[in-house]
C-alpha cells in the first residue's frame, strides 16, 4: 500500500482524490460510519441542513474545475449576501462604508473617518494581536461596534489574546480610500466585497464529499476504523493500530486528525514538553439548533451574524437560501450556531434545555413567533475551529519541528495543520502532498 490517510472528512477525501489521479494504492481510515467529517448534510423530516454554514468560493480555478466536474449540474451559482444584526437593523457583511453611512449617526461617522485618517499617518508597527490589528485596520470605533465583540464571542477569548491570523479576509475592503469615495462620489455603491456570491450543491454541501467518496471508491475507504496507536521507529511511522486491534503497516501517512490527538496516539510517546503543549491546544466546538418553520422564508440572506454578547448565538443561516431543494416550497428551516467548548454548560445541557434557550432568544430578537415553529433538533460539531491565541505560533513551531522528523508523515486539514482553512485550500495542499509522495 503506497499511502494511508487517517480521516474521511474533506481533507482526507481531497487527498484520496489526488492519490487516485496519480494511480497510488491507498486506504482512507474513517472513524465514524459515514464520510464528510464536519461537512455533512443531514435530513430532518422534510428538511435538509449542513453541519456548518458551508459555501464553496471560486478562489482557485483548478479546484473549481474539479468540483464542477464532480458535481456537474448539481452545482449551483448562488447570490445571497450576508448581514450583521445591529440594533434591530441589518448591516452589510463584509462591512462597506456606503452601507455604514446610512446606518450610523453623524458623530460616530466622523469618529470613524478621523480614526482612519490617523491610522494612515501613524507609524507602522507590529500588530501583536487581533485587537491591535482590527483597530489599525478599521479604527477603534468601527472595530468595537462590529468586529471585536463578535470575534470574542466566536472564539471564547478576549481579542487581545487572539492571534491576528484569525482575521482571514474579514478585514479587507474598508479603508480610507473607500470612505472618501463613498463621501465624495455620488451614487457610489461598491458591491465587490459583499460575501454573497458562491457555489453550492443542490442537495447540500455534504454532497460534494459524498461525490468524492464515490470517485475514490468503496474499496479504498474503511469506515468505523478508529486509529488508537501510531507506532514509529528510526524517524518513520511504521504501523497503525485500530480499535479492533487491526495492524496496518505504513509506507506513507497523511493525518487529518486534530493535532493534539495525533501526538497523543504516538508510540513511543512524545517528549513531555511536546505532550504538554499538545494537551493545551484548544479547538472551538459548535452546537447547532435546527428549527423548522411554517414560513416560506426567514430572510434573503446566506447568513445573519449576531455580535451582541447578550444573544447566545453568533450566526443564523437558512439552507433554503442556498438551494430550494433544502426545504419544501411553503416552509423553511434555519440553523442557529452557538460556539462553545466541550466543557461548557450549553454544550452539555439536554436537547430540550438547549433548544428552549435558543427558541426564547429567537422569539425575542427575530421576527418569528411561536406559532411559526414546527419542530427542532440539536447537533454537536466538535473541533470546528482551532483556537489561535496570540502565543500559538511558538507553540506550533515546537510541535511541527518535532513531527517533521517523521519523514513519511504529512499533515492535512484545518484540525491537523491548526489553521483556519477552506475547501479550496485543502485541495491545493492535498495536491502538493500527493505530488511529493
């Protein structure tokens, strides 16, 4: 066997795709009974929903071509922008000044303009954390209004304790030039930064990975195959032990496991300092409330973000706005995201307790009324996001330097690389890894 891949989620399946393209012999070992990882599409009565507000963005022409070939006419081009809920109003997301100008009072707008002018002429300095970066990019007023509170709620840490790499593309598109253009050029509406154009499969985002699984082939996938030990010797991964005591000899290994689990499974065990760093890595989980509604539509938006600390959820997305196949014509469904840690009360409360809390807040902060609610269910999504604190780079460097001695081991995916990655990133990296095998 040329290659073993641990994990049948998006990263593992992407690796399997390129391995098959290269005519390698390989096996994907998936611990659960189905493929897709945290990118599954689940049926709920007459409705379907994804385990996350997933969308496929056309960021790389080669990856887009692969997905289009896999999905054919199942892949839809969708235009559905996102919004931020702010003081009972909806603001465009990503932020754009032309929209903010219509929303905020004159004093606040003046403060925003002045702060951005000061930022232009201030000395460039290292932005040590996310708070400093957002102040530098947006100015304090705008950052505190829309960005800092949401980010702290999402990641569960104060903004000054978060690495500035969590920003991704969210800080693009709002600068002094766009402010001045909006103020002095009439009828200027710059729509290019609206995060509303993307691809999405007719039958849910998870169908991309079902199609990948079909392409890879059942003979190359082992479900219910939990790795419990990873044995190494002389700087090589030698064999894997599964929970059924099956022993697989290894030539090359790609791991999509969460980084801390990979290190935990190594035999002989990693040095104590490596184990200590690894054991203290944190991943943010999600708990989802799926609410079916006796309404034709909840909103026109792909997602609505809720930055306020008094509202327990961060985002609501409506599957029907991605594909009409996700709900009946006369009804809809919303998915409410609550970021939390596995030890949090809201993560461990009963389904009834959790759903009652979410419904109470939906009735309070949205337009739905109790009679609109048909049914509800709950879903937990572990390892949704790696938590990037401001000291994370030094910690990760030590872990990756240790793992780099294993010459036949490669890491792939959001949890394994401890990076906030999207589908196109996974395919690009998977292709590079397979070329090197």
